């Protein structure tokens, strides 16, 4: 077991160190913020839940969609000032990986971000970015960055069969696909590779304050909300926060227009969204 642990740690550091280093599209405050937070993490007790430590640093920051769609050519975009649900998850995951590996420089953070946002850690035009979250889970599982939790049963009693085509069917909704219609074929091919795959999830009727739920879902786990919207796999993302009354979601909220810990329980939140069907659980590897 100890030998396996050492192997996994080495593999993760290798993935992050080999990620393509590029000059990011950012602002000076982004690098200052990242270095400050990593330095604070360096002095935390090693039992710290780094996912929630970093996620709570973003509380109150405004929700802004499409922050990665700002350039004509694909580049690494860093924006700690404005977030949507995906960029919140990616920022927190990159910071958490750095803290786990004792890596505390801005370049370390950039390497971690490239490694998880782009296929094989290489930026090669818009299609190289990972667009569907199921694909993100698979690629980052393969890289040793995360693990998807799909047991025990219960509470993982439901099965999601992936059927995605939203991007290829609605290219007009994406700036890069409007500018480069030739990318649509590559996006469609990527979608076909995902379609038909199946994953166990917790149905929304079972996201309750029970012992089996508390054992299955840990504080700081990534929560991916499944949905029945045509062409999509995941509707929303956030982080698990257990409180006395049950499970809550720390997320970049379009409703609240900022990053918040939802005051209502996740069970209550899910019931308010008819298209939401349940949750998949992804854990960042230590």
C-alpha cells in the first residue's frame, strides 16, 4: 500500500510538472492572489480540508459566465476575480493539488490548471480544452488527479447514460465555434466518444441527512449535478459542505450572482430544479 501511495504521488507531480507552460491571460492581481493563498496554505495544519479552505477564499466573488471565452486564439485564461461553476471547481482543484504536493509558486498553479483543463495538458486550439464535465472527470481520473465515487449502493442507486450533443447541435452558442465552424466536427467526435458511457449517481430524492450519505460524500468533494436536459450531462457544479441540517453546496451561483454556500440544503436546492436528477461525486486525490 505504501509503495502504491508513493507511485500515485509521483505520477501526480509528473503530470503537473509536464503540463505545457504558457504565458497566461491574467491580471497582476490574479498571480498575487494565488501566491498569497498558497503561502497561507503552506502554514496550515496538514489535516486542513484544502478544498474548503480554498473554496471559501472565493466567497462573495461575482458570478460571471464565459470568462474563458475572451480571446480569438486559445490561451490559458486565469481569472480569480470572476467565476462560473466550472472555473470555481478548476481553481480550487488546482490550488488543492499544489497544497497536497507542497508546490507553492504561481507557475506550479498554472501547471496544475493546464493539466486539468486541457487534454493531456497541451493547449492546441479550442477543441483541446475539455468541455463536458464527464470528459473532465474521465481525463483527470486518467491523469490521477481525481477519483469518481460510485459506491456503495445505496446511496448510488441510479445510473446515468451519457448522451451529449449540445455543443455540436448549437455551435452558434459558442464564440469559438461561430468563428471556427471547422471545429464542430472535432467536437462532435469527442461527444460520440462519451455517448453510451454509464455512471452511478445518487438520485435527488436520496440526497438526505443520513449516515450512509455522510459516509459516501465527504466535505470538499466535487458535486456534479446530473440533469435530463437534452444534449447535456451535467447542469451545475460545486463543493460538498456538511452542516448540522444536512448537505449544502458551495458554488458560483447564477441565482445569487456570486460564490456562496447555499443557505438551503442541497436536497431542497435540487427539488427546486425539475431538470436536476441527482449528483455525481468526484474526490480530489491526495
